[in-house]
C-alpha cells in the first residue's frame, strides 16, 4: 500500500499480517530475546519485509540491527526505513547513489491519546489540526501530524546523527493532494555541504491506517 506514495526509484514491501515463516539472524535474535511475543512478531515481520526489499535491489539478505537510536543499520550502498503498527509492517529501500535518506511511518487512523497533541505540536499546528478536523473528519489529523513528524525524524537522523525534538519541525499538511512539508526550526545541520532546511513528503489514509513517507534524493542523482 505504501507504494502509492513513493517515487519509482525506491522499492517497498509491506504486509497487513505477520509472516509465519519469518526468521531472524542471530544478532537480531539477541535484540528481541527478552521481548514479549507481540514485539517479537512486529520486529521479525518488519525485518522480513526489509530483506525482501533488499532482494528486489539485488542485495543479499543480512542482519538489520538497530543503531544507537533504534534506527535500522543498512548494508553499504543501501538507504532505507522500517515502520510497524497494529495491523501493518513495511520497509522502503533505495540505492545510496540515488537516495540520501528515507523516513516512513504508519499509524492507526485513530485519535491520539489525551495530551499527546499538546506534547508534539506547535500552536500553529494545533490550530491547523482543529481546522482540518472540521473540514475533513474522516482523517484523524492529530495522528497524521504525529506520523509526519515521525517520518521527519527518521529522514533527519541518518543525515545528521543528531536528535530532533517534535517542536524542532513545523509540519504543514495539504489535505487535497496528499503532500506535507516540514520546515526545520533548528540550524547547524549541513548535508553534502548544503544547509538542511526541511523535507517534503506524502501521506495516505486507507484501510484504517495513516501512512507517511519522505524520500530525499541523493545530490547529483538522476532518479528514474
């Protein structure tokens, strides 16, 4: 499903149920060795999706271990992102020569728990969420804002190796064309010699889910 909001030069694998034959590499087993069964299933299926996507790129299957902030560590030459929520797991990958960074997120199309919007949204974002909720009540815009900010962080961290708080990015969602834009409110991050000022992404509401995706082309690339 996430393929609908992705450019053609990346590959994706997603699923709405866990793979019964999903296997983990020894290093991955250690990550979830003490985890509850739900967490283990999510982790296993998401890694299986990622290895299927690696195969689509012509790459061999490898262990995909978490880094210092939990981000997946990809093999040389690969850029990617993983997400999972109740009823959905997915992975999006690209060649590093074409893609500088990817950030994806999936959430249920349900309201955020009480108090979360105030914790993750700027005043202008809360005002926009309220306006969109009146105009388009079929989408839970507070949850979509949260998802977009998660995608922003996942795209940001591999480029900078720096933490980014929710209040450090201002997100504007376009309800008409399925796009969103994130303006970074912190400076000092330079990527490939250029200041990093923001991201653009796409979103989708379907099958009770909200999906967001950011794909940053590599400088000088000519993605097909």
